[in-house]
C-alpha cells in the first residue's frame, strides 16, 4: 500500500452541511492511509450566486476531466426558474449513467423495523423526466418530456446484472409503471426481459412502481438488486435509505464508462448546517465506494470496518441516537474522531466487510441491439392552444379541413378523447391534441402533407403549439391511444 502513488481526485465541499461532513470524511480517509492527491473545486450556491446558472465554473470541468473521480458533498439547488440542477448536469455531462445506492440496515445498533434489509438500488441516471425537456405550451398547460432510449435501458439493465454477478447477488428486480406508460416504461421492461435471459444464474422479476415502493417500505428484506428508471429510483432509494435507519447513512456511486462521482444520497440539510450535528456516514460510505473504485480496497475495508465498529459501540450522531440502545450522542467531528480511533478494529456482531481488488475491466463499448425496422408515417398529432371549451365545435371545424391525405380522427384533452363522442363531464383545458390520420394507406403520408395541413389550420385562425409525427414501426403503432379512443 505504501508504494502506491496518490490517486488524483476532485473534491467539492458543497453547501449546507457539506463542508462539515466532507471535512470529517477526508480526516477519516487520511487517518486510514488513503493515498489521495486532492484537487478542490467550488460548486453550488456561491457559483449560482455569481450568475452561473449551472452551479459549476468552467475551470472546475478541467479538474473533473483530469482526475475523472469526483467526491462531492451535497449542494443546495436554488428554487425557481433560471438554474439547472448541478447534480443532473454533472451526471449527464460526464456520462454517469448508473447510480448505485446500497441500503443496508445495521440492527440492533441503528433502529429499524427491518433488521434483515440489504438491497442495492441501481438507478438509471441520465434519462426519463430528468432529461429536463419542459415546455409551457399554453397559459394553463406545461409539459415535461419523459425520454427513454433503448441504448439507455440496455446499459443500465446490463449494469445491474453485471453488478449482481460481481457482488454475489442472487436476484434483480425491475421496477416500472408500464401498465400506464406502455411505450417508455414498456421499453425499459422489455429490454429487462431480453437482457435477463443472458444471466440465467440470476433470478429476475418485475414490479409496478406503486406496489414496488409499498413493498420496499413494508418488506425491504425481499429485495436484492433493484433496477429502475431515474425518477422512481430517486424516490424509492430515499424510502429504502430511510427504512434502513436514516437518510444520513447511505452513500451513492454515479458510474460512467470513463468518470465516476461519489456522494451521500441526502441533500445539504440547510436547517442543521454549521451546528456540528450532521451524520457524515452517507458521504463516508460514498467515499468507501470511491476507494474500491480507485483500487485502494484495503483502505476501504479498514474504514468500513472501523465505521461498523463505531456504530456497534453506540457512539451515534443525533439522527440515529436512541436513548437506551445508543451510548453517546456525538457531533459530526466527534463521530469522525471515534471512527479514527477504531481504525484497525472490526465489528463484533455486524458482518465485517472485506473488499477485494476490483477487477480491471476493459472499458466496454456497448453494442446496442438495433434491429432495423420499417418506419411508416401514418399521420400527425397537432396540439392547439385554443381557449373555447367546446370539443364538438372544434371537431366540426377541424374535420372540414380539406386534404387529399389526412383527416381528423380524434381530439383529446389531457390524454382523454373528447371528440368524436366525448362526454360532457370530461374537464378540458386550453390545450387540445388533434389527431390527423392518413385517409390512404400507411406510408403514403409525407411531411409536405403536414405543411399543407398547418397552413390550413393557421388560415382558420388556430394556434398550433406542438406537432408529433405518428409512425408505425414494422406495422406497430409508435404512439399511444387516448383514454377512450
Ligand atoms: P435533505 O436530504 O437535505 O434533508 C432531508 C432531511 O434529512 C432533513 O430533515 C435533514 O435534516 C435530514 N438529513 C439529511 N442529511 C442528514 C445528515 N447527514 N445527518 C442528519 N440528518 C440529515 O433534503 P432536502 O431538505 O429536501 O433538501 C435540501 C437541499 O439539498 C435542497 O436544496 C436540495 O435541492 C438539495 N439536495 C441535494 C442533493 C445532492 O447534492 N446530491 C440531493 C438531494 C437534495
């Protein structure tokens, strides 16, 4: 170990409790003998306040691209418009597609109703509603685009199965909402089923996110590895961390092909900042994952076992302190001192940890499954900003538009069909989706037909705000039907 040259890493102290927990974490790593060449960058509130809407200065990227390893304390995301989430920016810019969050219970030393819990959340980190593509289309209606790609699904699902193999895990559970989102979540589930076949030694199953979240809250012991989309993963990993004992305990690795970022799963907790009461364990657990990643598994083992021994000794920060079972309530600094004092110790009852040298895998360039398909345009959805609430009148006007190729087939409002044969009870906003389908056979519709249609729509005084092409792929509709269509 002593011959090892220090590994360059980039460190950001973040906002709120960030500086306190980062200082505690780095002190523990240093005392344990971690060989780190630390480059510090500034991110978060102060950078936002200087008018940089991304929360990260251009020169900080130089450091990240040089070290390719980022240990990051939580930051505060300013509310309101005009700024983007720094976390999402860093994850997406550096291609950190997999977010890995182990959630483990440490009973009886940390109070939990689920002593047998030991699950790992593998969350897709770049797509879904986090693509951040949002529009205000009318005065009353805003829209966020949920973007799911086959390459995105393939690499996160494959990552989850590879993780299970590497970590001797037995089961991967996929969580989606594909009973409702048949195209987007349906693609994720379908890819999961395809890739699961390549790993016959790992059990696989699927749950809809509502019952999946309920089971994680109720019987988390039944899960091993969970793979899920970005938004569900964000929410259910906090549930999992909380039921394991505290959101203050869990760390997280954001992994890409060439860069990685390690952090706590919790935020900057501004209400308790500067009081020396925050639990540094989440960030410390992120740092332990980093040590394994940068090939310092002995140090990771030393730190992890010292931390477990500290939990066992009953020296606890306020978030996990319980009179009776805990022995001493300590602050952030004192907790770090206790972990340092325990370096070289091992837990007596909790399972000790032993990290092996990580196998150096070649950087994988994924060959995505792309089966060429016959794409045929069959029509267009034209979204109108239209204030009148009478779907029957709107349908009557639009169905009179003369076109050789297209005819109005349906109007929906908020996804529910309101023309033809709508129900007066259906509440309508001022955004209307008007579906024009081919009068002739599929494939005959051309973009020129859309341009002609839009000119006619404009000529009768309507305001179109969005267009979607409707296509069939190998004869299967690549668009959803409305409720009631
Ligand atoms: P939070 O995770 O900061 O806090 C939630 C609750 O958990 C609070 O009661 C807090 O006191 C407690 N808590 C969190 N970490 C703790 C710790 N280490 N020790 C003891 N208690 C702890 O969530 P929030 O309040 O919703 O968000 C605060 C800010 O953090 C927001 O600006 C949010 O955008 C940001 N945030 C950042 C990240 C990140 O940087 N990765 C993640 C989530 C939220």
